[in-house]
C-alpha cells in the first residue's frame, strides 16, 4: 500500500507531512505556529516571488551553478515560472501574518519550487538530496532581500491596475462634466448656499482630483523600483558571489519588464522600509478623494424630496426592510468604508515600518498585507464607483432650477449689476414677501426677466471672474 505520508527533518526535529504535499517541514511548522489572519499571502506576492526566484536561478545558472546537471536547472526554472504564472498558488499556505520578517513565506516558496522540480524530474516530493529548497532554490539568497523585492514587484503590478481604474474613473467624471455643463445649480460652502455653479463644474472638479491621484500613483513605481536583491542577510551580500550581486537585478528587470535598479546602499535598503510609508501615503490620498467625492454624491442625491435631490444615482437595491420605496446610496457608502479601511491600513503601515530594528524590519508581512490589500480595495472602489454609480448619474434639472430661483446664491449673481447693498435689500424683500429672488427683482423693476436670466446662465456662472464693466457699476467682490 502506498504511503500517504512522508517524514522530513530540520534541526528542531522530525515532522510528518502528506506524501504529495509540495510544501515541506518549514512550512508545516509555520502553519502550526501562525494561525492569525486565516488567509494565505496575497496571490500577487506569490507570483512576484516566482519572478524573483527565477531571476536568482537564471543568474546562478549563468555563473555555473548546476552545470553538471542541466535537467535539474531546467526543472527549477520551470517550477519558478509556474509559480510566477500563478499555477502553484494553492501550495503557498502560510498565514499572511507571521513572525520572522517573511521567512515562512520564503521557505514555503523554496519548498514548493523544489518539490515541483522534483516531480518534473520524476522524483518524489521530499527527495532533497536531488533538489534542495535551501542549497538549490535559495542559493545566494536570504528572506531579507527576496521578500522586500517580491513585495515591491507585487505592489508595482497592483499599482498599474489601480492607475488604470483611476484613469477610467476620471474619464467617467469628464463625460458627466460635458453632459451636465448646462445645469446651473447652487454651489455651497460650509454646507450653506454660496454662489451659483453648474453640475458640470462639480463633476469636472471631481475628475481633476482623481487625475492628480492617477499621476501620483503612476509616479509610485519610481519609489519602488530600487531593490536590495543580492544583498542577502543585511545588505552586505554575505555568501553571494560578486558577479551574482551585480547581475541578479538585471535578470529580474529582464524577466518582469519593470525597470528595477540595484540599491546603491543595500545595507540601508535592507534596514529601512520608509518607501512603503511613502507609497501608502499616496494610496491614502486616493482614499481621501474617494471618501470626499462619495460623501458629496450622497449629499447631492439626498432626500430625494426633502434633501438636496439635485442628482439621481442608479437605483440598485431596496434600501429598507421597513420603509417601502426607500433606496439608499449603497455604492458611495461601500466605497466610503473601503476608503476608511485604506486610511486605517496607512496608519498600520507607518507603525510597522517605524518599528524595524537595526539591520532589518521584522514586520514586512504586515506591511505587505496592508499595502497590497489597499491596492485591491482602491482598485475595486474606483471600478465600482464608476460602473455602478458615476456612469448612471442623472441630473434633476427641475430641482436645480427651483433651488437656484429660491436661494440667496442667485442674488450673489446680481451684485455686478446692482451692487452689494441693493442685493441685500432684494434678499430682505424676498424673505419678507415669501417670493423668489427672480420674482422680487422683476416686481421691484430692478431687472427685467431677460436681464435676470442672463445673469444666471451657465456661461455667466462659469466664466472666470467678471467682465471689467462690473467695476464701472461699483460691483464686484465685497
């Protein structure tokens, strides 16, 4: 009868594993020790590790490793590629929160690559005399240079996807800017009626905010492309040949297409993780934009009868189990929660990166968990907000028009024509007689209907400043 288990040994003792498991004793110990998050490391980090291991393998091979055993080298390279392509993800089983600065993840990767290579060679998992997780797969490496390098690659790839999602959101708001260019509405400051604007102007401002976020995210790659790969334990390159140190980052650049560069000071790059704080801050800025805009959309659609009610969001689901006909702004609410979580993760990343000691930061697994999930949350939020909300926004033009005629914001548009004091008098009369600003100026023979309409056209409320003629009439900002 075929044995269902195999035994592996390390310096702590012996352990029994499933015979067909691609992970080994180091992973088994990590699974037993770390039962915290209940989730494996991020799939993009696993694939990035495959690329890093492939770069190390090809560099070692070019320098003469396994020259007497080409099939072995071929098998290791193929296993690395399979990991890089996401075909071995299910075998990376360590918890995403772990002690050891990511050693458990690195060892899980080493063992899976080694055992997959053994299968490719027609051998059984655990036959480490043929292919060793440490002496072969981890040759001239340390967790301390491979883990942060893999994390940077994973982050760069996720940031590329986030940039695309933010760009699409920008374009959606730009389309609404054009669509609503002619809808005049109340502009508000400090939640009070201020001056007239257009709904298109508001949408255009949202597009501009996210456009800045897109640019910041695009520039993140510059911050992440400097890596300490080749530095081994503390950045000095201990145990690694000098040619390997000089060439391994070039191999990673060729494999990934990302412009990686070897750190000028690998010791410093191994000690410090402040680059992740910087990138997280940029993600937090994007989260702040999402939160602010989502709250604005909730306000603008509020009511709809008793609130602002200036826009209608797509009706997606019933909003209450007790109030018939109620529809809630569920997408902006969901996006708001995601943005808040990213902001919380930013604080965690700051604490984790500041808590490194001496030559290494032990808390990179936490940084990886928060940073990569932040990318996922923001990407999903931008896509959700665009697809389920922004693209389906409709203007309530009748409501906007009614509010314009009733609000003191419309009176501000009169100042260039009649001056500040007379405008104040118009507001007083309108309130005293329960009339609109429009009706009051007409009834008081201050302006004709046509003159009033001219002052509140989209062109009038959106132009930059006021014509010089306004100075001749004693108007202007007061």
